């Protein structure tokens, strides 16, 4: 009597068993090396072929395991190129993968992180009520800044595509049609926006970035604020560099109770005026220290009374430099509140935000690096994920391969 097969052939939609088309090789790249398997391919003339084992091995029908993907994303954060990431992966884990494979893997993983962020699935493990100071008050800071990222222009994309066509033609054999060309950027550099929420000791951080315009950045601020219940904090402070779009978006959404101008950005503008008017003389250094001391101790009004007669005594290019400084200060007078901030124990600098801007775009910048906008934003999202202490949350509970 013929033994009944342990795994009978699957049926098509009409209930007819599919035909056995033989065994075919299948491989998965794992942290323990490449796993090579044999699985049966079943075929139906009307519905095509299927390999049920693929869905059992990997529901997403991917050929790279979760461990390799996470390790590649981690190594890429400290690399200068995808080639270096591939070499580090081979050296540390003995996993061989081409730089192009890793590029596609890492960029697609970053886009999935962005999608999870937009859907509000990557909430940090803290809320505003957790951010207590020594006095017992709950205090959370908001910082926003822009940073330039190198992008591939549309002209560069056209030149690259032309070179690929020439190489394909030189091969002398028929190739698959090229995919539709993506439109490149209209400029070599575009501003990306970085948004940071953090507590007094910076032990709790929530960081995200976008390549969108100021409206999208404002919507992201509002979404992030809701996720950490920013409105529940007793003290909500913003420290920014004074860019009008940042101030407008924060005020539009009513996010903070007090908005301050970063003390060090103000000092940079005072320094520019000092170099134009006094050069590098000791008198200029003395004047700068006096002005910044007045800002620090007495605030806007005292400095304004000091600057008006100083400006009147200048001529030519020196007066123009003085006018630039006065306009900068006057436009931000409501944010120059250093005596009040110091009295309440609030920070007067946006250093944490500046540090996050540098960290989030470190992988994107460097000699010869050019990015598609969405790919750059995806790579940046992976760094923001780590800065927000949400790396384990994504890989253990929100990883798309697990869902």
C-alpha cells in the first residue's frame, strides 16, 4: 500500500493539486553565515508557480535575516561608506554581502523607521511627567534646527544614467530595461530639519528629522509633543537659534511657555560686528565682553541703550555692520531673556540640539557623498532612532518582518 505523503501538494483556487516541478535551491543570509536550503516548487498552468516553504522561512519573502539587517544598520552608523560597512560586516560577523545589497537594505530599513514614526508607533519610553528636576518641577526642553545635506541633483542623475546606458551598450548583449529615472534635487544642498525634546540632564531624548519644509517640520513637532505629552510638563522651554521659521512654527502650534534665543548664536553675531568694527584689537574684545555681559546680566533693554550711541559714532561699512547687529537683536528681542532664564534655572543654550544635528547627519556628510532625498532621510532616521533610545523597541516589537 502506497504511503500517504507527509506534506501533500497544495491546491489551486479550484481545489486541483498543483504539479511538482522539482526542488530548487534557496538561501538566507544570517548572522551565522549563508543558510542554503532546497525547497519544492509547485506549478499550475493558470496560476503560476509557488514555493510554500518560502513563506514559512520568511513571511516577508526576504533573503536577509533580522540579525544581519540590524547588525548592518548598526555598523553603517559609524562607517564612511557602504563599502566600509560591507567590509566591517565581513570582518566582525563573517557575513559576506555586497555594498549595493547593504545600501538597499539599510536605506529601505530607514524608510520603514520613518513610516513607523509617522504612524506614531515609535513612542519613547518616557513622558513629560517623568522629567523632574531637583526642585520637583517637571521640565522639558524643545530644540529645533536646520542642517544642510548633500543631495544628488537632477543633472547628476541624467549624467549617471547616460554612463550606465553606454556601459550596457558596450556589453553587446540584451539587458533588462532600466527602471524609470527618479527626479533629482534642484540644488546640491538642501536643509533638513532636526527636532529634539529632552530633559534637564539629557538622559531622556526624543529626536526626529525631516527633509520637508517648515510646515511639515511644524506638524512633526506637534506629533512628537503629543507622543510625550509635552503639554503636561509644568515648564516647557524652547531654545532655538532665532530662525524665523522655527519661531513661527513653535508659536503657531503653541508648544512652549517660554522661547529663548540661544546665547551662543547671539555671541556669534556680536563677534561678526566686532571683527568688522574693531578687527582683532584688544578694544574689540573688551567691547564684545561688555556687550555679552550686559545681555547675560541685564537683558535686552540695557544692551539696546548701549548699542544706539555706539552705532551713531560709526561710518561706512562699520555702520552697516552695526545696523545688521541691531536688526538681528531687535527682531529677537522677545527671546533675549537670559536673566529670567537664569533665575529660574533654565538653560540658555541650544547645545543639545546642535549636537543632535551633528550626530544625525554625520553619516550623510563627507567627501564625495551624494544622496537621494528619501534615502538620506531614511539613514538619518536610523541615527535618530538610536538617539531616542528606541532602537530595541523597533527591532523587537515593531520590526516589519515580525508583523
